């Protein structure tokens, strides 16, 4: 490489490096000003935020009134719904009534939208008008389907988070922390990695601080989530407290069992990939392969027959 080329390379390098440093300096200045302005404006009044809060309060009040109309009158149905809402993470006392309000409001909204579409399109016949009950029913039962989907998703997330949480809980206890303080430590350290169990462990610590017995708090932890793995962990812990066995040893054995179970589930899913790829191969690759192989033959036959 000649001397001139070396000089050009160094000049380009220094120019690019200077440009990157200048952009970094500008971004850092902009971010610093943004942080300062955000801190200064945090104490000021936010009219837009207040308007949103007011609109949310009005909507919640309206849905609550609709829920009072649509709510079941038996305590058993409300108790069953409260359990499902607890599994999904909704634990406010007014959530069951609000849920029925959402169901009734969504059903009426979908029926109104369908009726409006009919009036705009000038297709207001008797047969089309009867379909409004289908849309009302669809909107009324859609929140139930979404609630069950959320419960399934939340249970899956708890199942994925549980082995790592148990490992850290075991490490904290072997380091000398008490059982309750280990729960608090895990809830703080895993707030981003395991957000669901972190909140549940924080709730456990608050109930312990309020004076409830440890066994009752653990049973509440399992009852309000309804996940099989967490329920099994609670049973192991309560038995350890009852019979005085080593909690760390019990957690270690159960954590290894959970990891083995998760590995087996992953192996089952990986074994099914080949079957799923077979359909993809047949639908996408096989037609192209047949076209490449039989295409020239078909063209040749066409030329012979129609020439």
C-alpha cells in the first residue's frame, strides 16, 4: 500500500470517528436536557393526564353500572368468576362486576356497530337484522375467551419462571438468609426476569409482615394463582414446615425435578417439529420440485402433439 493510500485511510478513519463522537455528544446533551425537563415537569400539573384519568373514571363507572345489570344473582357464580379473575391477576373487589360490565358493553357495542353498518349499506332486511343477535352474543362471550387465554398465558409464564426462582431462593437460603427474607430478596432481584412470581413473592412478604401464619400465606399464594407447579412447591414447603425437614434440600430436589420436566417438554416439542416440517415441505417445496422436473417434459410433449 502506497503512502498516499495510507494517508487517505487514516483521514477517513479519523473523519468517521470524529463524526461518531460528535453524534454521541449531541445525543448525550439531548438526553441530559430531556431528563432535566422531565424532572422539572413532573411536579407541574398535567391537564392531559387529568383528562385521561377523568375519562377512565367515567368509563369505569359506566361499565360498573352495566355490570350491576348483568351480574349473576347467586354468590356461587360470583365466587367462581372471582377465582378465575384471581388466576388472571385481577384481584380488586369490584373486578367481577366490572367484568360483567365489559361483557355487556362489548356485546351492545358490536350490535350497534353491525346495525350502523346495515343502515349505511342499505341492506336492512329481516335476515340481516337477525344477525345482530349473533354479534351481540359474540361480543358478550369474547371477554370470557380472552380471560381464559390470559389465565393460560399467565400459568405458562409462572411455569417458565419457577425453576430459576427456586434456584435463587435456594442460593439465598444457603447464604444464611431466613426463609421470609429469601422470599423478599428474590422478589427484588427477579423483578424483571420473573415479573409474575416477583409480585407474588412480594405479596407473600406483605402478608407475613401483617401477622398471618406462614402456612396460611403459602396456601394463599397457591390458591390465588392456581398453577400446578406452584401448588406443588407450596405443598413441599408446608410439609417441610410441618415435619421439620430441611427446606433447602426439599427445594433442591424439587428444582431438579422441575428442570427435568421442562427438558422433557422441550424434547417432546422438538420431536414434533419434523412432523410439522413435513407438511411445509409437501406444500411449498414439492410443487416447485415437480415443476422443475416435469416442466421440460410437459413442454416437449406439447410441442410434439401440437406442432
